[in-house]
C-alpha cells in the first residue's frame, strides 16, 4: 500500500499526508469495534488516481518476564481491562526487540534482558479491537515492578496462581509453561 501511494504521488506532500491519513482512519475504525473492509479504494488528492488500500494486521509484542520465580503481569487501565502480559504496538522504525524492551520499561519500570523469541500468535480474534500479530519474547529482569503508562498495576504472580487474563495471554503463558516444564 505505502509503496503504491508514494509512487503515484511521486513523494509529494499530499502523498505523505494521505499515508498518515490512512493510518489514522484505520486506527479510528479499529477502535470503534467495527471491523472495516479488508480493502478500500482511495483517491490521491494530488493526481486523482485510484489507490487500493489494504488493511493488514498490526504488529505487537508481548513479554514474558520471569522475576523472583514468578511472571510479571500488568493490570490494564484501558479496554480491554484486565490482567495481561506487558506489551503493545510496535512503533514505526522500531525493531521488535526494541519494542519489547520499551513496552516492558513503560509498563513495569523494569529494564529487561531479552532471552529469545518464544512464539508468534496471530489469531484474528486475539485482540477484540483489531487484528494483531504478536511476537512474544522471553525475558528476565531484576528489581521491583512499578506500573506505568497504561498499566494500573504491575505484579509478580506465582506460576501456579495466574489470574484470568485478557487477549490470548493465558494461552501464551500455558504454552510457555508446558514447553519449558515450568510448572511448580
């Protein structure tokens, strides 16, 4: 989508504005709870050519942080409200690893050491707001978690006493615990 838009508009200011406009419209529609069509047509305001706009899943990261023999979870302040793994959307120009470290720091106050990628989860229904693809990282940290950003609380839970969670985070943690024989 972006390459076609910039090519048609020959790197014009209008093309860059349309690119931003497209991202804002997709985000606004995703927050209403309605799933917009998979593709729509737009017209370039400068050259008038029709441009197909494809909606693609948004990249996210989640981080399983082991600390003091437990797993760090955050209680989300924003919908969907509930317990979750620290994580969030990948910013433009940011690597997955950078996003994982940033999200962990913003939501828990912890500087994490990433161990490795665990799995990628892509069920279109995993996030009720919009289709996301999440790459999950395993990490360790030292210190005391402190909630920040959109997290109301940051708590270390024992592996055998995990709360109900939003998104597909319970499944992610169960996959992790089973694959790594981490049950107590």
